[in-house]
């Protein structure tokens, strides 16, 4: 998984059926220290993450389909958690 | 899954049989700000609605094949949606260091 910040939303009416009614969030990847890591992803939100929040991104199809409860479909990236705290061991 | 813009079409009649009937479009990947970023790819149009110039979002690897009606096909990029609206916070100036 990866850490990311919710930076925006993608609104779409014409899309593959699996995305119907789903909330698409544009998330910028973060380093553990909260800095931008470079790169972004559009992920299906299943935890109602809000703008600016730090989130957990899963970017793997089998896991994503498992969460959606489907056996097929073009889904990979999902927002699967809202992060309260990141503690990095600097020793 | 990332943003892209349709910049062209590809016609290939001579191809592996299981690519029959699939419409191919040229997609310019976009950064999170909607700017061109990276090299164009040829993507299957799984939504069959994407026209030239439109902003879309596309998926890669196995999930691209999963977007097609027949999922056991040799497809590695597929357009899975057309962007109606994109609302995104601009990156803070000071933190804009890593290249998207």
C-alpha cells in the first residue's frame, strides 16, 4: 500500500459499470514524512475520505475486486483507510 | 488509474484474432494538473464514447483486459471513463519538487 493525500475528485458519467455510483478521488502520493513523493492515482473511495486527508491507497486488482465483492472489472486503486498518525523510526 | 487525453486513433486490421472489434485510441497521459506527462500509449476504448480531445481516465496491466467484454484479451491499457469534471487542489508551490 501507499500513503497519499486526497487532492481532488473526478466526476464522470460515462464509465465502465464498476465505477457507477463510486466516488473517484485524485490522490497525490506521500512519503512517510508527509512530503509529496511524486506521482498520483485516481482511486475509488470506500471510506469516505475528505479533501486534504492522508489516506491508505491499495493499488492491486485482486484485492480491489475482493473489496468490491466482484470477480471481474477494471479496478485497481482504492482508498482503503484514513490515516490518523504516521510515526517513522529515525534511530 | 490516471488521467489522459485522447489525441488520435489507431486502425490495425492485421492483428492477433482476439483483438478483433476493439477500438484503439492514442492517449496522452496527463499529470494530476491535466498537463501532458509521459509518453502517449495506445489504449483500447472500453467505454466506446471517448472522442478526440476528451479528458479520460485509463487503467493499465491486467485491469485493462478486465475492462473489455471478453476479459481474456491481450490488452494492456484501456480507457475506463470520460472525465466530466476535475476538481483538484493545486500543489503548494514550495512542495512541488518530485516530477509527476
